[in-house]
C-alpha cells in the first residue's frame, strides 16, 4: 500500500492533509482528508497494541503502562495512562517529558511532533494500516463516520473494539461489538489483510505481544474478560468468537501457547465449562507445558467470569495460583538452578545423614564391593541390622533406628535365618531391629518391568503406612537388567540399570531413601588395587560417576583374616581406611598394635615405593650420562616391565608423584642439549638433581665413542606445582629444592 501525505493549512482542528491509496480496491478509490485528531484517536484506540510494539520490556500496573524510558529500557520512570479521560497521556518522571500518543510515537522514533510532523504521521500510518483512515463499508451501505466517531453500520455505533495483533504488534484483525437497541450483542470482525469484514485465516489469539513475554497465560472467554485481567497486571488471552470457538478449535492458531503454562478461567455456567474443556485440549495439543482448568467458587452467581472478579476486587492472582483446578496436562519437572547468591544466602540446615559421617545421605546411592568370599554379605547383614537397631557399627552411625529393606538373591531362607541368629545386636536395641529390618529369601527374578511390579508392592506392604529409609540389593549380578545391551561389565548397560531400574524402584517407594548395592570386584593385582581400588568394580565408569559413596572390602593377604575397609565419599570428607576382622562373631576394627602382620604388610608396600623411587631416578640419571633423555611417556614405554617397575601406566603415575614431590623436574630447551623436539609432551624432558647430558665434542665418533666428549649439566626450566598440578617456570634453576618424605 502506497500512501502520500499532502500537507495542508494549519486549521483550528489540527494540521490537515490528504492520504491517497493508489492500490485500493475499485469501490474505495479516492482521496480522503484527515486531521491530527483522527491519527490521535486511532493510536489511542490501539494503545495497548502500540505500547507492546514500541516497548516489549514494559509492564502494566494499576491502570498504567510503565517502562524505563523512550528507548524501552526496563523500569517504571515512563508512565502511560491506560484508562479514563487521560488515556494515552504519558510522562517521563526522570526527564520531565510528556504528551499524548503522537508525542510518544515521535519521541520513540527520535522525532519531534512539531518539526517532523509529516514523518510522524507517515510512520504511524504505515503501522496502523489504511483501514485506520477509511470507512471499511462499501459506499452507500451506511453513513460515513466522522473524524472522532466510531464506524457506523446497520447495527448502530460500536460499543467495543479489540485489536488482534501479531507478537510484534502487526494488526491482524479488529473485532467490533455492537449492542443495537432491542437486539442482542453482536461481534463483527474486520480482516486487516483482506480489507473487508470477515474472519481472518487462521483465527488469531488475543494479546499475542503479552503472551510472548509471559510464562503463565490465563485463557478466558471473551475479550472483555481478557482486558480486565490485563489491566490487573495478569497476562490473559481469548480465542476469537469466545464460546463460539468451542466446536471450531481447529480454525484457531494455538501455536503462541507452545511452552506456556496455560490456566483456563471459564465462565460459571455449562457453556463456559464446555468451552474451557475444548480449548484446554487444543492448548495441550499445541504444546503447552501445562494446562489446568480453574473451578469457579461455588458461592459465585451464575455466569460469573473474570471481568466480574476484577470488578468486585476478587483476589485473581491468588485464585490463578492456588484455586481448585482440574489438571488437563501436568507440567514436566522443572530443572532446578541456583545462583551463587542464593546458595550463599541459604542458611537452612543440611539434611541429617542416614548413616554418618556422610556414608549414606538422603537419596544417596552407596555401592559396596568386594571379591568373592571376602565376606561382603556377612558384613552387610551385620551393618544393616545395626542400622535398623539404631546402633553404631565400625564408626558408622544412624541418627535413629532406620527402616531397612534387604532384597537379597543368594541365600535361601533357612540359611539366612541361621546367619541372622548369629548376629550380636545389643540387647536393649534388639526390639527396634526386630521391627525395622525386613529381608527377602533368595529371590529368582530380574529387576525388569515384571520384577519391579512384584518388588514395589512388597516393600510398601512390609512397612504399612511408613516408608523404608534404606533399600539394599545384594548382589547386583543376580538381579541385573541392562536393557538388553550387555552385562554388568558394560558401562552403558550399567547406566541403564541404575537410571531405569534402581531409580524407578527408589522413587516408587521413597525418593529420599538411601540405596545400597552390593557388587563384586574384578580380579586386579595387589599393586593395581592399591593404586585405585574402586576401579576394580565391574562397570566402574558408570558406577563411579553415579554413586554418592563407594565402599570396598579387600583382603590384603589371602592367608590372613583381616580385611581393609576403604571409603570413597562424594558428599563428605575422606574417611581413613580401616582394618577390620570378625572376632568371636563380631566385626571389629583391628588396630596396628593388635595385628603386627598388617604393619609388616604396610612396611613392604613402603619399601616397594622407595625402591621404585630410587630406580626411576637412577635410570634417568644414568641414561642422560649416555646422551639419552626421555619424556614421561617415552620413559614409561621404554622401561615397561623392566627393573620391577611394572606396566607403563604404573610408571607414569609414579613419575607424576615424584614430580609433585619435587624429585623430578622438566626442561624444554632441548636445542641447548642437541636433543630432538620432545614431540607432543606438554612438559618437555624429565630431569633429576645433578643430571648431566653427555654430548660429543669436536670430531668424536658417536658410534664407537672414540674422541673427545663433554658433560653438560642439565638445569630445569619448569616444575610441577604441588598445589595445582600446573607446570610453572623455575625461578632459579641453580637451586634444586624438593619436599622430603618418609615413604615417597
């Protein structure tokens, strides 16, 4: 549409001008003269749409529209009146500026309503559309409207007008209301695209600019109710034709409700409820996150609606948030997030441990591992019964007697009963244990869908109206279901079992229950076990990333009864290793003074560490004297399984420890020693204190060794920071300082 503004004289009513639409339909070709009052009236009629278009960050409060400034910043310094005789008047309290809707349009666009009047009117016209400036009825159908009167047709003057716009404020259609004398109210839509009376395709939702900015949208019956809530500061919308949309939901474009929380507020009558149920299903089908229908209070009159509620001062916000409702589509769980400030300001108490100190926390997962025949089940039975009795066990204490469900799949009933009778529980705590500990006989099922259907009701039945504090499964292997992707040694299958089976069981019974899983360890050498005992758990990659606590029971010497109990805590400080043994039917902690053999074993381990320490440093020193230097990886691969150093990974870890202690440093100035570049090494070549590189001098023969040679002392350029592990430059390479240790 091409509009030309023809300036005219300044008259009493305002600046006159002609608008010519050269692309208009044949029955509406011509030139129409308007004045500034017409522009002002049309902008005022569409004030809410105009404000949403100009100020996306604005808010509505107590009958005013508020925004930070003419640039649209967030805030409330600039206020626009939305109701009464002052509708459209605005004031910026920060700058003292103000005026009417024409001044507001001009100010936002950096113009002056006086000096740039032509541009202001032209810009407003492009936004409003030609329908704002001409009678939409065919010639002769009805009297032409005056510049300050609403459009007229055979139904008489309009008594209401609502603009339906896109989210960015572009006009889609107008809906006019007429209340002719002696007749019933009539709504007539005007399609702005086709420039004629009729419904647009598809039917739009009302207040799309507001919907785009909101998370929760209240869906009502009719524009009057929507406007009442909007004036009260609540985002509301309606479908075109109100209750008439009930049977024609497919004609409406519901897509603006995708991802929103939709609250239906029906009129209090049967038609309103039918409308609400039909529209709620349409909103759910469009992808709304949640959809509910409010139940109007019983004490309200027939046909009571949202507009009535606002008029009577009803607590609309409270009703929307907490009113009785029917859930059509429940919201998916929200992903919780916390700012640093929220966490720093949160002084609420930490939930009490199920088993202290932080061994098992509410909702935590503990994996208890050990080799076959190490005594896992016997240890677990004693431990769990003490927790059920409220008694401390090897330093692990419950806050009260805990309700424990022990799901076991290894021991038949009679032999389980025999073991239970042999457990020594303090007499004054026995009654609590008798009531709180519930076990199954040997189960022959898998924790798949069918297995869970049997186990979940059994656990609920075992504790009547209460829920268990601990669910123990012994062992994983006998009930494992990896979803058909592999066994318990496969990380993917283990993750499926933990997330889809164990968590499903926990949440069905008690989401805050602690879960204990008994698992076997793979056969690792003593050296490997000493370096990382939890790597011995089958499926360790998934388990260690998932559990909150790991526990391993390990027998250091197969010829002796004492075991080593090792903890790995995700939620607490490290627990020292314990040497434990079953003495006279009771599990006890064994002190070094009681079991000298454990001291001997520890001394042997210390001696082995010292030997490797000396061997690695000696090799680096001697090889440099032969003109050979190594990076960490080169050294590990070259001397793997030599000199009793073990596998390359073991050597690499030992080098890392020695670098942390300061026995090994690095140098990256390889050209100074006529060495090749160290490849992909991050740190460069290894060096030790007093090391020198033997290099040929003059005409010496490198093959036979004949001729002069020279010894060049190696000084480090970098060292490993013991606090951060970072590679830092050496400040004074002539001084070699390291931390002495008793057992490197």
